[in-house]
């Protein structure tokens, strides 16, 4: 792999390209959205510009570019259960994006994307596939007539995939997406076909053209200043340029997987548990950098779930000592130059991770024994809800961690039974709190550690 195709170099080349096109290079915003209670975590590059797109905020620039750190591990966007088992799911990823706030529109956005992909980083045009929204004749004309894309590598897709909305109402508009074709030896068909879920054609860049404002009745009104919002996954692009098929094979992940193998004592570099750990250290470290701390609710509970999932995978590899916090230093080596805030808070991140790992370690062995005993005596393939609840309430096992272990054994969870136990506990807590006295506080007890 040439140095020009390292993940760090690709990130910088993207920002340099758009800076040369008059874009303000804006630092990544935190993973906790500043003024958006509707969003658990920042999950796209446009989040920090939402008020600008809505016309409620003015910036000193009308075009911007960023590499935005994103987390999808809770709420509507939750990839947690797939992490480690697929080639491209992550809890944390970086989204490269360029944005126009009433400045340029479709023609320039498409031209910039094509120039960057085919001229700057040298992807062969015959390996790219383009889609547009079915009714977007303007974008179709730009691609086919101005850019000269091969009509045989071009398709029109309906609103499900190629029309983007900020919400039920508000700014929205058609998309055009660019896919990379990994070649006929890989299973899968072009976008829009029944075989599109295969791995042959991988979406790399989505260009959203915000040109309408949808009102409560569903009517689309043209925006006075149409805007552009794009997003491209850095890890996916690095995989293509480095000639590998899985994001976990790119340089950044290979270095983190090597570090995870060292701290866990695992000799098999292909073990999926190493992928999980390498992915999870990125999400956990950056969440802590951005002010999220392990807790039993909200964002803090998502962080705790990710930490405990990583620790359990280390345990699965045979590591009984505290290890997860030792991956912060390798992460700083990989990403510290791009994110100096990670360097500045390294010791705090290590401390927070070490503390929560230690809390969980006290109950992990006992919880796993309870789970093993339950599985051994199991009739059928469903783990009882009261067992799932006991693991959660007494041993600090997040439900998705129990589900993770169950899935490895080909089992499912009785979620109805679990919810019944949770409701009963809440009722007990409410009843107990009515008898609380001033010197002891409420008698209610929620999930431990």
C-alpha cells in the first residue's frame, strides 16, 4: 500500500481538494449534538450545519468541507449487533462531506465528486455506477450529457433510496449516489435490482440536493436557496483504494487489530472478537472525549453497552486481566494527528475505561456462569426472560450483550418475559419510594453497576 492511500492521507486529500475549490474546512463537531435533543449522537456530517440549512443560522462561508466523526449505536441508527460480523458495519466511522449553503448546486456538486474520484484518487470510471432519483431529470442530464457517464452504468431509483428528508416536514430533496463495482467475481447486482444487497456494488458517496421544503400537508415548496449535503464513508473509500474488501482490512483497523491481539493474547488475527474490540475502542474513546460517561441511562448507557461488549469479547479470547483501556494509546497513534482532542484527553479516556471495565469484571465471570448453566439446562432455543433480566439487573449484562452471546449459540431471547420482569421491578421501585425517609432516600433499586 502506498502512503498516499493510507487512511490518514485519504482524509487529508479530500479536505485539501475541497479547500482548493473554495470550501471552508470545518473541524468535526462533537458526537453529542449541540442543539438537537431529537438525536442521540451525531450520525452524519450535516448535523452541525442543520440550523444553517434551515436558514436559522448564518456562517461566514457558503461552502464547507469536513471529516465528521459519527456514531451509530443507539436509537434509530443502531449498527451495534452487526459490528464484527460484517465487512462494513461500525459503531464509529468518519464521514467525509462537502456542503453548499445556497451557493453551488447540482452541476458543480456532481462535477466535484467525479473529479475527486476519477482524477484525484484515480478510480476507473468503468468501476463506478451512478443512481439518480427517478424524477430528477436535471441530475440525470448532468451525469449523462455533461459528465458522460456510461448509460449502461446508470440507473434511476425511487424515493425509498434516492430522496432524502431531514424529517417528516422541512428541507428535503433528491439524491444521486455513486457506487463502486468490486467486479463480477463478487456476488451481487447493481443498485435497484433484486440482487443489490450483495457485496459487488458498494455505495461510497451520497449527494443530497436540498431543493424543497415539505409542509405538514406533504406539499413540496421550492427552497429559495437550494443547498448541497454530501456524505462519503472514509473507511469504505480506504478499503477500495487499499485493494481490500473489508473495512477491517484497511491500515487503520489492521493496526488496531494488531494492538487488540497483543493486549488480549490472541494469536488468530482473523478472530471476529478482535474486530469487535478494534471497532469499539474508537466509539468508546471518542464518546468520552465528547463528554459522555458510562451510566445506566441515555447516552451513558449506550457507552456502557459498547464497553461491556468489548470486554466480553476479550474475555472470550481468554483475557482475564483489564485490557481495553490499553488500546487508547494505539488509537491515539492512528488518529491523534487528525483529532488533537483525543491526544489531549488520552489519560482521562484510559481512566474512565479502566474504571468501568473493573466494575464489570467483578460480575462478568459469575454472570457468564449463570448464563452457561441456563443454556445447558435449556429446553428449546429461547433463553427465558427472567434469566435475561437477572443478568441485566444483578450482573450488569446489557440485554444486547446477552443477545450477542445467545446468537453465538444459535439461541434467541424471550423479550416479552424480560419486559414483564422490568415492569414488575419498576412497580416495586415505585411502591418502595413511597416509603422513603429523608436519611436514606428512596428505597428503589435500579440495575446495578
